[in-house]
C-alpha cells in the first residue's frame, strides 16, 4: 500500500526505544571524539580528509546505483573523464567541500545553503535539469519504476514544500530565544525528541525528514547524506569533515529504505529509524577510527625509510592520491618532473610504492598498502 505525506517535527518515540538510544549515544560520541583526535594528530590530516571525502562520495552515489569504485576514481583523477557516474562523484566532493567551508565560516544549514549544494551536485550530471537549485514545482514519487501505480511513497505536494522545509530548518537551527516548535500533532504517550535533543539524534531526524519531503526532482538522496556530516560539523559533534555513514547505509540498503518509509505517513515509527541510524553511525565510526589508525601507522613506518624532503613530500602526497604519475606528482608538489621521477623511483626501491614494469608511458606509482586500508 502506498504511503502518502508525513508529519512535521518534532517527533515522539517509545520510552523503551529512548532508553536504548540514550545508552548507545554515549559510546558513539566517544568514538567521534577519538576520530577527531586521531586526525588532528596526523601528519597527513589534509590528505586523509580528501581520501575519506572521496570514499564517502563513492559510497553515497553507489546507493543510487553507480558502479564506479574508489580505485576507478583514483584512476580517473589522472585524466579528464566525461563518464556521468564519475561526474556525479566529483560533484558530490565539490558540494561537500562547499558545505564544509560554509559551515566553517559560520553559515548554518539552511534552505539557502541546501539549494546552493543541490546546484553544485547536479551540474553537468545526467540528472541535471533547469530547476537545479530550486524546489520542484510538480508532484514526484518514490518507487521501483517510473509508474505512479508502483509507488511506495508519495511525498508532500509541491505547494507544501516551503512550509515543511521551514519546519525542518526551525528544528535543526534551534530558536535563539529558546522557543520550541508546536507539539500538538504528537498524540500518543512517549519520549519527545525536540530541538534540544543530542546532535546525532537531530541529525538522524533531519536526514529522514529531508528525504521524506523530497524537495527536488533529483539528487535528494545524495544531498540528504551530505547534510549528515554538515550538520554534525555545525553542532560541533565533530570538528573535521571525516564522519560519513553512506558506506554502512549502502550495506543495508533495503533496510535503509524500508525504515525511511517507516517514518512517513500518519503512523510514523521514528524509534526504529533512529536505532538503525545510531547503530550504523557506531559501526562506521569504529571502522573509520581503525582506518585512520592504520593509515597513520603506515605513514610513520614509511617516514623512517625516507632520506630527503622530495621523497617525504611524495610519500605524504600518496596518502591523498594513492595512484600517482610523474605529471600528477608535479601538479601536486610543485617539484620539477626530474625531482618527482627520482623521488618516486626511490619510494619504489624502498617498496613503499609499486610501479608495474609493463607500463612504459604515463607510468603509475601505487600506494597499495594504503589502498588495502580504504578499499573494501
């Protein structure tokens, strides 16, 4: 049976669900704090942030059906590509960066920022429409086919989008005078999650509500996942753009979509969705922490073998670009081609990088040890 519409925020969940959530939140927050510390102390913090952003971009677009892999993106960065999947991933990274810089400069997550992000996300992609950056003017629906009769969910009507987005914006950007949103639509007993809730819970609600409003004709899923990290940054739950959950959501895509559907209509179950979101966040934070630990150990072990500054610079550069060419090394370090070539050869001799003997032109130098850490 098709689900239509959704209720406004805030939301209410069962007391037993609230107890489970509050018990798990403390551990997830501890993991997020450790992630920040690990990155702050890394000599390759900038490079690893870029790598994690790319990983997130690949995983988020994979949910939408993209077949492009992390390694494909590493290879594509060495040459220009007009592949639509690759363009979508590149746009995702640009939108992430723009959003991060906006939040860093004090701009909150608002409708204005959301529209700017959407315009960046859709530029030159296969779903690009003249309304990029603008809310839809027609009804849309979510389902396995392009036929309305097969729809699993019909979002709010186009003329109600501004009203629902205003409600969402007020929920995530708590009123400066402490005024709370009305709760008269919450009829049953339970635990209210309002604007004063923990950042991770508000993030989970924001993501699901945005996806349910479905304000754009295309790109809602990708944009909704970008908003997760931006809102956590805004709330100071993290201080670096390194916490992404798309990989965990993609692993359980059917459950992800089913639980999103569960918060829609007039019988919404927010408790199940939030428990799933917090669990996914915990698993992802644990994995990211392990990846950062391993990457930092690898960096340190390599530095112990390095003999000069050019080698050191190229070694660190390989943590942002694990597949290098001489031309890419020149572009990223500013060194001359001869200096880059010599340093790369030395890193190969030390078995820190690998270069295939069958590649004669545009030889590639691969940091396989790092790729093993980040490629599933």
